[in-house]
């Protein structure tokens, strides 16, 4: 039995590439009191059998930054530690066998350029020049990333471990963590089979064991292992050495030249979850039985792309387990359930290429107490508590492995493990033709199919099959009245004599307002970054209702509860499930609602920005005059069990007012015309209200100030170097989604943060930050530019505005 210290500042659980990277980066930041515990031997989990591909292009800017950093780190690690890593930058080629795939690749290439990655778009012939064994009969085009690389995962892990040890970290093999110690909502250490270790911070880097290790501390770590297959061929005479990695997503295959042989791996559409009841105790350097029947169709696809495989023998049929998460993104950061307990797990088969960056930012997060930049895509706070449910994970894992190489269509919806969370109105919406999308397990109507039309997505990069239906919903909201089911909103009650004081410190806007007022506000961190974007309604002197997005339910509730000082007389309760929400929006909304209630709805009696309890049908509901679509309208907060009866009376009365059910795609189109920001896309914890154009919602001088004020004041005095603006494409045949590069006078100045077609304006719209390193970004600077947005490698002229394109004065909202 190994002897271990009884105390360490940080204990890391797991000695795969991720745990070693976290140890390395903590030590490099000067935090050497680190103890890494590995139950068996370093790399014995998933790391040892990885194919070693190190690509750089990820779905978002910041994840690409992390992958880019990984390649830079691995390139210098051998020099630094003396331990070989096998790292080589041979580049990668991705081929497209359809126009749609080529558009996906070209959109990726545009994004890559915007992120500073070197990338070339190739014809089929040029792709074959780079990869001579390629069959290009059906190849439409390809992209080449010259700086992508490959490494030896075991050696790279050893190099990270050596680098950590050189700086004082201790790495102990053969010690299993058996429990997590906690006191007062904080982690205090771990129990192991070699004794107890007290610690301030514990990091769960246990790979596919991560869910079980999380459960030691009642922390939800939603991941599930699945089988992952590759083969290695016999030596292929004449196979050029140093070939780029080849990816053919249409054939679900990747190819890596390896010492004169080819390693060929797959991401099949229907995967095989493994060890759903828990990872066996004996698991170390595990090889699962090959399943030739399972890989046969995949092999056939690979042979079509690289015909020499037809006449080449196979030396190794490999099958190893790797962990997958419900949305194919890894889990990083401090767990919401327990202070000081961090997670870096669930790497969805990109753990080697992610480990460098993930280790670095997690070390920064631990030492600084916050992430170094916006990491929402991988932040563990995005997960809903139900997602640790084993059956859900098993069923979703069947699909997510294959999604890595599936077409990444705009608006793509998962097909597995659906119907988890449903609004009380779900069945009514379904009967009315709703096509649902899912957010954190919540089914939400995205659009409504006309009678006789199947409510099903037909995906493309152009106008999808729901375009016309959604346009009609949009028009109803602008011209008559639309009804949205927004029950998925997260809702928190904050009550107590100190509620106003507590909340006013958290909110940048003034929320110590008369009862019945609604306040739009941001919650800021001490750097002035936007942690949350929400509305606060004062229900009583000592009671508030806080409403935020479904996707940020866990994160925002955590921010709120952690902001309540221990001595404060205020209690926060998550009341999301207590209320259904209907958004009744459009110029006829008042008339329609007035037909159903005795309450006086006139502007004088019930102006914009106020909220009251009114009779509606046989129910009492909270009506709030607020909007996310830029029209006169009401959000109705209805106790859940009354939702159906209220819905029925509205729909029945609505016919004569031209009422139309509307979905989230229409909502998105309406809100982007008004340039209403969306947290997670247009605003994040690294954007300030000044940069985001939200300074109007900052109560600079309110008594007592607010968290983040000092940082904002500094920025206001110094001027900003980036600003959010609205863009409209001059050509109607191209659509914007997100991440499209923004060019100003021929210079790259930013990227689109969210995009949608605006049906009233008749143009593809986007919001996006424009930045200048050289000078402050003033309104004049923005207006003086000539703009183009790059869509799939083609620049399209665009109009710009700092104000909303639609109803910039907000007259329609306040009438
Ligand atoms: C066939 C295959 C090919 C792949 N190819 C690539 C590729 O080309 N590129 C790429 O980027 N990724 C690839 N991957 C994915 C990559 O291998 C993983 O994402 C990565 O290795 C995960 O590293 P990790 O440190 O999170 O997990 P692991 O390597 O599994 O490390 C976790 C460690 O935690 C230890 N542990 C667990 N519980 C405890 C406990 N209670 N106490 C102490 N220790 C504990 C385990 O023993 C294990 O060593 C591939 C995966 C597979 C299966």
C-alpha cells in the first residue's frame, strides 16, 4: 500500500491525460501543493488506447482557443520535460461527399479563419494530392488544416506528469479514492484505500468513472461510457509517412497513418453504451471484445474512401470504452452542488486534443475563483440535475457518439431520450401541430405545422421546411396576436425582509422599486461581465419573482443563493415547476385579454413594465407587461394546474382576434429584429453591459452600488474596444446562424454571435461584436465602416446598426 500525505491544497482524482494536465497547469501557476491519486496506473483508463488525433477546430471560438493551445503546449512539452510525446504537426484533411457537407466544411473554414487558424479550402483533386490513396469519385471538396497534429497519448500524459512533478506536484499510483469529505457545503478532502487526505479543493478527473466519483459527493456528473472502435492494418507498402489525418464524416471514418500502417476509426450512428450499471472494479488497460458485425458497414464505407483497405490485412481490431455526455460537450468547472469540488470529465472522444486547454483553464478557474473567459459551452452548470439518470444517459449515449460525425445542421435536435420534461400544455400544442425542440430536457414548441403537414424537421443550410410556417407565426405577432408557451422559463422566488437589499446588490439595475414593477437587469461579476440576464418583478415589499432562461436555471439559481449573505433574512426558492407561462404578444393582445378579464388593461392603469394579478377564465394569474418580441404583450404566470383551463379560454376567444400559436423559431426571429440579446450567445460572463449595449439597464448611482460597478466605471472612463451591433445581410439567399466572420473595410473585426431570418425586415439578421485593437469603438466608428459577413467562405455585404432595426424607439412596446 502506498503512503500518501494527510493533507494537500488540491487533490486530483484520476491519472489520465486530463488529471495530469490539471496537475501540470496548477503547478505551473505556482500551486505545487497538489496530490494526484490514480487507482491503478497512469493512463490505464481511456487514455492509453486513444488514436492520438489532435485537431484544433471546435464548434465555438473559445473551445477552438483551447484546442489551439493544446497543440502549442504539446509541441513544446518534450523540450520542456525531456519526455518524448510523439507530437507531430502533419495537418488534417476533411473531405465532403455532398454539397451540404461541403457547406458545413466551408462554414467551419470561415469560422477557423476568424479564430486565427490556418485553413485552406481544397478541390477534390487537391485533396488527393495531399492524400494520394483517396478515392475522390464522389468528393465535392475538402478543407485542410495544416497545423493539426497527432501525438502518442501515453507519452504525452507521462510528459505532463513529469512536468507537474518537476514543479513539486505529487502523483501517486495505486491509491483509490473511496469517498469525498464535506462540511458546510464545501469539500474538505477525500477518503482513500490508503487513508484520509484533507484538501481545500478536489478535482474529479476520473474519466468514465466520473459519474460514480461525483456520486460520492452527491454531485451530478452526467456521462456514460460507450464502446469506440478502430482497426490498425498490416503494413501498407509505399504508404507515405507523415500523411495528414484524414476525416470523412460522411463515411463516419477517420484515418491516421501510423508507422507504415493505417489506423481507421469510426463514429457510428448507433453506438453501444458500455457498463451502464457502473464501471467494473477490474477495469484497467481494458480492451472490449471486437464486434465485427457492428463495424462491418463502417469498414465498407472506409474501403470506399480508401480502396487499398480492400486488399490490406487487419492487424488489430480495437474496441475501448470512452465517456460521452448528453450534449457531446465535456464537463468542466466547479460543481454547483459543492464548493471546492471541480470536474473535468466526459471528453466525448476528444480528450487528448482537449486536455491541454481544459487543464489550463481549470487550473486558472481553481486559482482565480472564476473561469478565465466564457466557457459556458462546457460549464458543468449547464447540466440539469435529472441528467445523471442512468436510463436517460444510456438511451442518449446510443445517439451522441455518432453525432460527432453527423451533419451539424442548424437547429438539429437529438432524437433519443426525448419527452423528459413537458409543459402542462404539451399535449394541446402537439395536437395543434407543434414541432418540438429540446433544451435541458424540456420540450418546447419551435414551430407549428399546418393541418395535414407532418411536424418534422427537414434540415438544410438554407431555408428549412418550417420557414414559411414560422414566418406566418412571426407575422401574426407583428400584425394581430400570437401565443407562446414559455413554461420552460426558470423562476425563482426571493422572500424575506432583506430580499430587496440582497437583490439590489446582485442586480446592476435598481430593483428597490414599487410593488408591481418589473425590472430588466443583468447580474455582473466583479469584472463587470454578465453572469445572468433576466427580469425581476417585485411581488410584495418582501418578495420578488425572478425569471430567467431554462438553459441557465442551475447557474442562475446558484449565483442567487451564493449571493445571499449568511446573516441576511432572505430565502431563495426555485419555483420553476410551480408556474406555466404563456406569452400573449401582438397589437391585439390587449383586446383579447380584456375580453377575458375584468381588470383594467388600459395603458394608464397597466403600463409597460408592470405586473399584476388578474382574473383570467376561472383562474387568478400574474400578468406582466413585458416582451421579448418588441410588441404590446403580456407574460402570464399561471399556477401549473390552472394552465390548461387558462390556455383553453385564450385559444377559444382568440379566434376572432386572429390569434395564432407561435414557436421559439418565430420568437427568435422577432427578438433579433429588436436586437434583444440572448445570454449564452450575445452576452456572457466576459462581456460587459457597456460592450453589449445594455448600459441603459445599469443604475450607476443607486445607493449601495452593485457587484461589478467599479469595473464598469473603469471601463466607462476608458472607453470600450468592442461593441455589439446588429447586422442585416444585403442578400436574402444566405442565412446567418452564428460564428460567421464580420469584415469591416476589408478587415476582420468580429463574428456573429447569433443569427436568424427577420421576417418583417425580410433579411438574414445577426448580432455580433466588432472590435478594434487600435482605437475606441465609438458609435461613429461603427457607423463609418463598410461591412461584409463571411458565409461559407463567401463575403456578403451587410448593413449595420447599433440600434434595433425594428422599431428602434420602442413605441410599439409601450403603447
Ligand atoms: C478508441 C478511442 C480512440 C480515441 N481517440 C482519440 C483521439 O484520437 N483524440 C482525442 O483527442 N481523443 C481520443 N479519444 C478520447 C480520449 O482517449 C479520452 O477522451 C481521454 O483519454 C480521457 O482522458 P481522462 O483523463 O478524462 O480519462 P481516463 O484516461 O480514463 O483517466 C481517468 C483515470 O481516473 C482513474 N480513476 C477512476 N476512479 C478513480 C478513483 N476512485 N480513484 C483514483 N483514480 C480513479 C482511472 O483509473 C483512470 O486512469 C479516444 C478514445 C477511444 C476510446
